[in-house]
């Protein structure tokens, strides 16, 4: 039984993330006794990963994850290492390819706090990344095809056959996130619900560019 849900936010984000807040509000209305955690993740991937592992270790076998963007990358690889159920929302499948464009000074979207992205952070991402993803993982995908930061097809190709909610349009922030929350919660076993449905508003066959 899932007693703890951990939301892992994306790059330069924080616990003030719109999706993290929306999910917390929804959980208050539709679940009871669930420990909802939204840690402020370190910009250092190794430290961020360790933060999540500590929270998982506190409730072994009773924890699930929701990860958005870079947080989706962390959630995927935590799932691989610890068999933790995870819902991935517009996940970054290859953040090690994107981070070089972010090297140097950046600012947190919510707090405005400056931070420095280094080559060491890129190396840490590469150490976390599993290139061979096993099948049968307790995962679900929530994607919008209009994501202007990430190609949604990368997730579909890397994770074939898992329950997927795919909406045409939208954006990287996942517009109208609340409408997929019953399916997301159902996938993670937080409520009794139908499985996430498979939407194919556009062709998802073939190779992503």
C-alpha cells in the first residue's frame, strides 16, 4: 500500500511548481493519510538523487513517485534501482544532452535564486543514467505532444508498452494537468481508478528526429 508520494520537480524549479501544488491540492480532496513530499531538489544531480533515495528509504515498499521533466529522469532511474512505482510527466529522457546548453549561471524560476551549472553536474547525470532500461517496470507516462522543450516521442520509444496518457498540443509545463490526475493516481494505486488511457492524437510511430 502506498503511504508516501514524492513529487520530483524539474530543472530550476522548486516545491512551488504549479503541478506540485495542483497535485497536492487534488490529493487533499481525494485521498486520506497520504504523506505527500515535495523536496527542494539540489541543482547537483547526485545530491538530488540522494535526497529522493533518503525519502524512499524512510518508507520502503510504501512509496511512489511523480517526476516532471528532469524530475521524470530521476523518477525513472529511481524506479529502475528501487522498483518504486513512478508516473513520469513530460520526462527528460536525455538531460545529459540538454544540460550543456545550461552551463554557467542560471536562476530558479520561482525564487529567482542564482545557481551555477557545471561540468561536474553533467558528469553526475551521466553516472545516474541507465542506457539499458528493463521491461516490466511499474511506470506510467503522461505526455503532451506540444512540449516545446522535449520531444515526447523519445519517452515513447524508450519505454514501449507502458500505460500512457498522450494529449495533443499542450506544452512543457503540461497544460490542464488536473484532468489527468485521476488516471495518474489510479496508476500509482492511490485511488481505485481505471488505467491511464492510451491517446494517439497524432502518429507516434517512427523515429523521433
